[in-house]
C-alpha cells in the first residue's frame, strides 16, 4: 500500500495542514488552513483534520512539522517538539508533537526554514546542487540550511537573523528593533525595522528610495557570510520584504562587494544571478518541506525495524 504522509506548516499566523502520498500528490480535500490562535484550539483543529484524513484515506505513515521558531528539534532532548520561549502569547513551552502521538506514526519536527530549504533543494531553486541556504525576511529573519541532504541543527537551529552586520553610514542613527540585540540583522532589515524608519512596508518603498539599497546591503552581508562560513552552493531569499521589495539585485550587488572576488561564484555557481535567487516553490516550500520531513522519518523508522 502506498504510504500516506501528513504535513504541517506551523506558522505564526496560520497552520497549513495537508495529507498525501508526496509533496505534489495531495488529494483535493486533504488540505486545510487553520488560524494560529490559542494553542488548544489550533492544535485541536489540527488533530481533527488528521482524524478526518485517516477516516477517509487510512492510517498515516509519518507526519512532518515545519514549525515557526524557536523550537526544540533535538530528538535527544526531553523538550523535543516544543516551542521554546516565544513572544507569541500562550505558545511558549507548547508541544507541537505530543497531540499527534495518537496517530501512532513517526513525527518529524524541524524549523519552517530548514523544511523550506529541504524542499527548495529537492524540488525548487536548488535542484542539482547539494547544499543550499534558505533565508526568509518578513516579521523576522530566519534561515535554514541543507548540507548533504540533511537539515542543519545542533545547539538549537540556525538563527541567522541575529548576526552582526556592518552599518550603512546613511543609517547610523537607527538603533534597531531586535528586543535582544537592537541593531542585529533582524533589528535592521526585517519588516518592522523598515516600518520603524520609513513608516511604510518594504513593498511600498519608492523605486529610488535609499532604504532599498540599505536593506539589500545588509541582507547581502548575510549572503556573503553564508557563502564564507557554510560554503553553500545556492542561497535562496524568500519572504515578503524581499519579494515585494524587489531587493534581490541589491542583495546580489552587496554580496559581491563584500566577497571581493574571493570565492569562485562566477566559475562554480554561474554568477551572482544564479547564486542568490528567489524561491522556486514560492509559498509552497514550507508544506512541501513538511512532506519531505515526514518521508525521511518514515524511511528512518523502516531502517530501524530492519535492524
Ligand atoms: Zn537580534
């Protein structure tokens, strides 16, 4: 029998749930969008959705969760599967995985950006490369990484939004909006940071507004850092600030400037236009990634049984 997988993209404003035989094999009635409200109500609706799925289609073989962070993704940790300290009211210390135990199948939990990176490398902008970073720029800045077909995790998970960047002189007086670090990258280049300075969304900055170059310049420093530290073969930028703000050309120019010709981006990656790209899967990357996490968990469970 063909294995049936559950996928959950657990976001700060909505949970996208789906079931199917793979990321692109989802029956028409096997998808639901559930608003992120109080944890009990939201997770109750998620369980109800999958109960309906199992009644109609049979048992699930595995469930993948692509979660907003910070989330504990260390399978050896007693708090695995829980949302960690978050400013989102009511969600700190809530387990995303525990309510799904009733389905009796493996559950995989990773960050939304790690899952999106996995989807992009398998099915989207990274097909043909072995390592990829996925950065999303919106309310916050998050990044996920795939190396050797696995998502990168360790102490926690990558938190690229909070690195330091060199300040643009035109922006020297802005103190930044990160509650932890002030003028870290997220404090300078996230959606709220754009609003705080210029009182518009990045999408609404006029074409020649210096804000585009300033924000793109900071994000380009992140791309350069990723290239230097992780040696990723492709860097994908998603999220409303980048796509709506038409920032990619500024990000590429900045990354090229900061790398100073040191890495073989032209020779090995086909130039900055190919090296730094938009997502190939658009908004579907998170859910597709959750499916891939479920499929990996199913394979791993099978390996354990054979041992
Ligand atoms: Zn920060």
